[in-house]
C-alpha cells in the first residue's frame, strides 16, 4: 500500500467497458466529438448537425486526440477521464507538500477514496477534467503567493485558460476565493502576500478567459445574431441567474452531502472533530483547503442550476483540510467501519443474483453475467480481508484501497440492475442495419444525439421539423423519437434513456389526428 495513490486509478482501465454508454449526457458528448471527427470542424461544435453552444470545446478536442492514440471506441474515450483523475490525485499530493512540509500524503489518499470521484473517473464528462485544471491553478496560486515565483503566473494562466475552455466561467467560483483570501491562509504571517500580488493573480485568472472568448468569437462569426447571443450570453449568465436545466433550491446540495462524500463520513470518528478549529488555525493546508471548498460550495448553492457532479472540483480542498486534521489526530478515521459498506455491497450482490435486472435492449450472455457476479464477489472478499488486516496505521490508505475495490465491484451490479435497461447499443446497431438496407430514417423532435456515435454514423440522421409530413412522404420509413414521457404503442426497439424514452417509430404506425394530420408521438402518448 506504499505505491503512489495516483497509480491506483489505472486499476479501472480493464473495467471501463463494463458499463454501457450512459444516456443522456455521455452519449451526447461522444456524439459531439464524433461529429467533430467526421466533419473536421474544430471550432464550431455540432450536435445532430446543428451548432451546439452548451459547452466549450476542450473535452471534444481531447477526445479526438485520445481516439487518435487509443482508437475510436467507448473504452478509448473513457481512458481520458481516468488519466485526468490520476493527474488530480498526483497534483493534490504535490499541493499538500507545498502547503505543509513533512506530510505523509494523506490528502492524495483521501482524494483517491471518494466513491463519487472513482465512478466519474470512468465516464466521459467534464468535471474530472475541470478538477484537474483547477488543481493546476491552485498549485500556481500557492507558489505565487508564497514566493512570488514568476513561472507560477504562467501556470496560473494555463490552469485558468484550460478551465475556461473545459467548462466556461464556472472556474472562477473555484479560483477566486483562494486568491482573495490568500492573506488568511498563507503562514507565517510575515510571509503574507501583498495586495498587489493578489491583484496580479486576479488579473491572470481573468485573462485566462481570453482563449475561450477568442474561440467563442470564432465559433459564431458565421452565425446569426440570435445564435451568437445564445453562445455568448444565454449559456453563461442565463445559467447563473435562472437555470433552464436542473433548477433546484439553494439547500438541495445539503441533503446529498453524506452520500456524495462517501466513504469518509462513514469512517470518520465525529467526536474527534473537536480539534478541528485548532488544527485549522495552525495548518496552511487546512486553511487553503477551506478557502478552496467552502466559498465555492456556497456559490454553487446560490447558482440556480445544480447537479452533484458539479461539486467534484471541491473535493481536493476538503481533502487538504481533512488530511491536516488526520495528521494531528491519527485516530480520526476508523477503517473497520468500512466493513459496513463491504457488507452492503455483498447484500446487493445476493439481491441482484436473486432478482436479475432488465437487460433486454442489449442481452448479455448468461456466462458473462455469471462472470460479472463472480468478479463482484471476489472484490468484496478482498476488501473485507484488507479491512480486517491487523495493521491499522495510515487508515486512509486502507479505506481508499477498499473503496476502489468496492467501486469496481459495484460496476457489474450497476450494469445488470440499472444501466442494462438503458443500453442504446442495440438500437444503434438496428439503425446501422436499416441504413445498409436503404430504409428511410430521420430524427423527430429534440432527440439529443443518443446514437450518432454508437452507430458510427458518417453524418447525423436528417432532422424533420414536421414529422407528420415526413411520415406521409416516407410510409416505409422510421423516425428516431425521444420524449421525457412514455412513447406510444407501436414504437419499436423502445429503450429507457435516463429521464426519457427513445425508439424507432414506423411512419405507417403514426395515427391520424382529427383534421387528417398525423399526430406526433408525444401528442399520442398524452391522449
């Protein structure tokens, strides 16, 4: 257990293909990257052939670079977040050592141990990438505030610019508090930075927005004013003031904090947190950790749009603070309490074996299912043996390793009990066969790019704004339909897609509405 913790993340690599592509987000981002690869258009992003303004381009550039190295596949794409997850742990380790000397690397092991972090390290999303960019900027902030190192300014600009290109101005929520509060967390007091030094850092962070601004201007130069406003205004300020997606109350994050931070709330001896104020006042890592997590958490709570994975870049700050407490109070954690989580996974294994999940869209051979259950059983047993080992020193390492084993053990259960029913690869293969047979195909409604990558379409399916007319003109054709409500009877290859349903609707099966028009699938479902 003395290996560098970031190396442990590579244990996920052999298991990246267990989970099917997760709809709607992962399938959408894979399709955007695939359309970029097919069209060669690197500036303006496209989804289903239309300009896509919701996210900046960095992830999609990196996915295409990744596919050039590892081949175009789901597994190849998922290598990318694993690499950035390993990078996050490595930078946390370096950051902790710069803040508090003579540390044993507790923060990096705490970072490795987060269940939520491990799960998202194997899914193509933005948040692990953003976390890595934020950590690069954190490292630069510490170097600049402590010794005024000039090369730290270049690293700060790089981290800010990459963060902006990864997910936009949200990176400011992470970077501004540690800069503004630098005179509080820098110790000793004699080394506190001047306000001029703080101002330079703020300027560099703001200048980090120049590359994403140049990209945005290039992306909209051949678009209309309405589309330009959508990219430059609505997709930034609009999400903060009144989110048009994931709009939730300010307290929403609070109810999810314990599950989000697992396993550490489970193994924490809460009564020993009484030493936290004293440790926080004496440790620069603890102070910086609070500055890097608490203000951003308050900011995310005030922003209208909320998703749990938005908080992943807050994990490093929490690890720095908790690591400092652990150095002061080695008995702060009890690794044996982790046995309860192992028992829970074991119980889920037994339940899943007795109650097989729905994997009808893309059936899995019984021998494969048995192998997945056997893998889970072996990993659960290994985690229990690890936790029962009498050597109790450095409990954070033991818990982190046990959590990694249990996360891998959970993947087959998630596959068979949850995501199996949402595997869109069978639907994508059907679309490929239909195209080869010359069957007319089109998209109806706002289908969010669920199969473009999975079917490896050379171009997206054509989109019809008038499905009724298309159905009349192509009586032998099929429309790919998606809705947040149940699709009507007659829809073929019906598949669950997170918060909706997707399937192929025969044009000939669409009922005629009053007045002789063909009714939409959503209208039919509502009747």
